[in-house]
C-alpha cells in the first residue's frame, strides 16, 4: 500500500483565526508532514502583533484533524474509538492548558447566557475550592513530568470538569487541545478507574497541545479549573509576536 492509498487525496486543509474587522489578516500555504505524509494547509492568521489566544483556532483545528486521522487509522486497523458523546469518563482527569487557552475559555464563559454562566462559574469555584484544600498544585510548572505525577492524585478527588453536563462536554467546539487529543480504544471503564493502567490512548501524528504550551510558557501551564482565576488575576497577555510568527513557532514545535 502506498502512502497515497492510506488517505483520499486532500485539498489543502483551510484553517483560520482572526477577525478582519479587528485588523488585517495574512494567508499563507504550509505543508506539514503528518505520519510521513505531506499534507497541504492554507492558513489565515492576524497579520499584526497579537496574543497566542488570537491564533488558537488554528491549533484547535489542527488538534481535531490529528485526532480524526488517528481515529481513522484505528478504525482501518479494526479498532474503534471508545470516546463518544455521553461518556465523560475522562472529564475528571487533570486537564493541563496553556495560558492562552485559559483566556479563550474565560471568553467562552463570558459569552454564556444566564443562568448557565453563573452555574458554570459556581462549578469552577467549587472545583478550585476542592483542590485548594489539598497541596496538589504546589510548585507545578513543568508539564511533562509533574502533570503525570499529580494526575492520579487529582483524579482521586473526583472533581468533574466545570463544563461537564450530563456526562457530556457542554463546550465541545471550544474544548481545550488536550481534550481534543485524548482518544482511547480501550474500555471507558479504564478511564473511570483510579489508575491509568489498561488505558490505550491513540498516538497522534503531532502534539499541538504541548507545542502551544511550549510556545506560551510565560506563566507555565495551569489546570483547566484555574482558567477563570488566571484570567482575572494574571496581567494582560503579551502581544509581542505577529500572528505568522506565533504560527511558525508553534508549528515548528509539533
Ligand atoms: S472541556 Fe469538555 S472534554 Fe474537556 S474535560 Fe471539560 S467537559 Fe471534558
């Protein structure tokens, strides 16, 4: 089987971020090698200096694309992805997000109508209070090591994600990169267990969540439940790179 046989011929994948009413946009072509296959992209981002969160829709689209490709490969290999709407088994895990994602999630909450917005804010407050009663997050700034060490302890607390409603994600189009990239082919029972043993995660052809995190390490990573606290307390996001510069930096870290 040739590489061309694995996937149907693809038109350039078009991803965009930015609002032309807010400033000029820049569009360019890029080719990413995904799983050994060159994939053409047409990418549109704000042309001027912006914050990482202003380019985030590009990385969200890329995460979703990589997840879809991994799921398709699993299906072709006779395995099926267990993740589906109504299964929130993984949504009590520690979800590491970049500062830019915290800003974006805060804007999602800001845009919610009442009484939903107040309900979600109350769930954030309850989650932070539960975890604050422990010393779980002390000194956590290194995503690769510490999120794994703390993850099991966090999971034992049973704190549901504030966006989890009826065991489904209530912000599915806006969910964090880590959530998009978490796909399992093992039984959901393993995700509900207190141990990661038995969980078979799909390996994606890139890791946009970690790439964005490394490109946006001004404040270290943070757990999703701290998104609103961060947004209210941290200084404004730096706007010291243009959209194309942020894009190139993140794509170079995939
Ligand atoms: S954002 Fe959505 S998918 Fe991610 S942990 Fe929360 S409820 Fe689950």
